[in-house]
């Protein structure tokens, strides 16, 4: 049975008739800059020890979040508990080097992690590969809808695949090739690992470049030597390569030079329609020792039950995890994650508090979800979407945030993944009431739409919005705002220096973003409102409500 989406004019009439508008405005005004700052200062303090799953820092963090949910009158979401146990395997890979050898006797040794970042995702103690033939597979993409298959006619079974990061549109400037500079999921490293495994490869290495990846080599380097989290039994239903990893640009150049090739020339060829991969005249050997620890981490969620349709909901997401205590930089080894992601947790709590301040429950339920292990690959949100509080087909939307820079009020609302769903239209109209405008991500090549928790919901067909002020400072303009973001990414992102700076940060923009998110969710909280995907979205056919 099809349930109609209410026309916007009818929706606004219903809202105007059924709700005291001044009460809504008071709820928005209740979002306090001071309370947001208090949340961030606490969550990013050393007391939380970097909020790493499986540590004392996790217990402190999830207890704190549960307490805050109680204070804003959100009840426990999971059968009387604020916690959803997520069974995980923590794997630490130890790889000393990767050895490349040619039939002529030439040998190249790459030390890890500086010259290669290599791990094994297998739940196995020892993994060894000897003389794996290398194959260059372009961008490692098999995309029938784009008429593109880098694996066509290529046998990679039991071999090591070398692929390029991102997808061809970025490097050609051709807007008709994939999505031009905007990364598709085919450009994301997770996809490249998945596709190589589906093709039967034993190993896959991605050639890194900062523009294509969206971050410097230091990020995969650090990840390769840190414990990584997976859902327990993650290889049972999905194929896995024995080894995965990255080659920095200079290492890739050195390897390809030994094959009388170069990265630049191969990338130029791989960007051409009809390109086919080919074997490289060189073999790889690598050995890994995995330390495996099995444990449970927790998603945290509270729910404000709807008055009319409690079995339908809107979900707010903001991951709680970060990297704990790790490799020291400038004498600091605690990865406090103030921007990533204490600011977004504060955003979600502020929006939730605005709902509880209404005095009248919304028609649909509001869920505040703080997933675990986002930094490990969205594990908590992926687990939640398989075991939701309210079924995915009854989840009207996901509103997510991540990396909210506390640099004051902004003129814009930047939507990551702009053009995906009708949520963009709602955001645009309500942002205009704030005197702001909606814009797409100015750096779509970084693939941020695939790198935060809303993506788990999008993969289930739930319209999802990732929106925050980012591009144009109200006081200082676009250039200054871009400089702040670049400085954060270069100097603090995923580093111990991502610390709360008392007296230096301006949380006014985050408060305004929380008000916008509250307003969007309030409109969605009315029964019968089901935002859809745009016709051009690759998620449109995944909608759980499509055939209802």
C-alpha cells in the first residue's frame, strides 16, 4: 500500500494549525552556545582518554552520554538500556616489510609503515604470501552503469592488485566521466578493497595521492600501525583480501620505475574509456602477524517517543569514538578528538534538548544515536542499521554531523552529497529563514559523503543529510573559512593536537546548525511526511519504502 508524501503547502498548513509557532521558536532559542561548549570541553578532556573503543575511555564516554540523554529526557532506546552491544574483533597487524622481486633478480624492499602501509584484515594469527604476481587494474572499478570495468579480461585470482585512488573524473576534469571532480563510491578505498576481493585477488594496494585521497599519507600510515576494529566474523559473508594497504607516491614511483613505467603515465592511460589492466613483471612477498582481541563496544542511543506514530522516527547521528592514547606528537599522546567528534555530539544533544523543551511530543519518535567505531569504518552505524530500534522502512531520515569547526556563525549551510535527496530542499528553505544559503561541498573529490555515519543509512535507502556551516564566515568571509578548514585538516585532523581550546573557539555557528537540524527534524516529525531521493541518486532504488 502506497503512503502519500504530503505536499509542502499542506504540510506547512498542518504545522501552522497544530503547533504553537512561538513554542517552536522558543525551542530553537533554547539551544545554548554555553551548553554546547560545556559538552565539547568535557568530551574532549583528558578524562575521556581519547574515547577509544574497548578502553576505560569508552566506559567513561558512554556513561557520560547516557547521563546527558537522561538529563534531556530521552529514554533508553534499546529495550530499557541506552547501550547496544556491538561484537567486534580488534586486530593489530605487524608487518616489517613488503618485498618485490623481478625474474631478473632485482629486489625492492619497502619498509612499513613509512614506505608502505600494509595490514591483514583476516581473523588469523599468521598470514604469509610468497611471490604473488602483481597486476595493475587502473582505478579498480567495475561499474556497469558507467560502462566501465577495469577488471575486464583480467585474471587477478590469487594475485596482488595495484590500483589508483579516487575515480577517473577527478583527474580528467570531464564532468561527464563518472561525476567529474565529485567522488563516487567507486573512488572510495573501501570499495576498492571490496571489489578486489570479489574479483578473487589475494592482496590489493592503493597508490596514494593527497588530492585523490582527501588526506595526506600520514592517515593510512598511522592506521596501519594502530589496532583496527571489525564486526566479529566480518569475512564470513563477504570475501576479503589477505592483505590490503597503501603505497605513498614516491614508493609507487619506485616500484613502477622498476617495471619501466610511471604513476603519471599509468594514471593518464587508466582515465581513458576502454582501458584494460595488465600484469606487471614483478612479484610480491609479505608476512603478517595479527594480534586479535574479541570484545564488545557499545552504540549509545536515547529516544523521545512520538505521540502519534512512535514506531516511526527521525535519527540524529554523531559518532562518539576517537583514537585513544597512541603515537606521541610534540609530547602529547592523547587523541582527544575535540572537533572530531565532540562538536557533533554537542550538536546532537543540543537539538535533542530542544525537542524535549517543546512540552509536547512530536508525532514521530526522535532517536539520538551515538555510534561506536566510526573511525574504523562506520562499524557502529552499520551494525545499528542491521539491528535498528525502529525499522529502516519506518525511519524517515537520518541527520548526521561530523567535523564541525567552532569558528563562529556562517552564511552558508554546506551539504555534503548535495543533490542526493529532498532533504536538501527542506534544508534550503529553512536555512533561508536563518538568513543563510545552501551550497554543495567545494571539495567533493574527497568523498566525505561516504566517510561518516549517515552513509550506513543511505546504503539502506534512508534519505540522509550531512549539513553544516563551512564555506563562508559571517564575519571573515570565504577565504578565511577555507584557511581554517585547511589548517585543521593539515595540523589537527586525527592527531593529538585536536584539542579543545578554551576561550578561543566560537560555538555560535554550531548552535545555529543545531537549530537548523531541529527545525528540519520537526517538519519530518509529522506523520505522512516521507522525503525521497532525487531521481539522479544512486540510492533511489534502495529505498525501503519504494514498493510500499
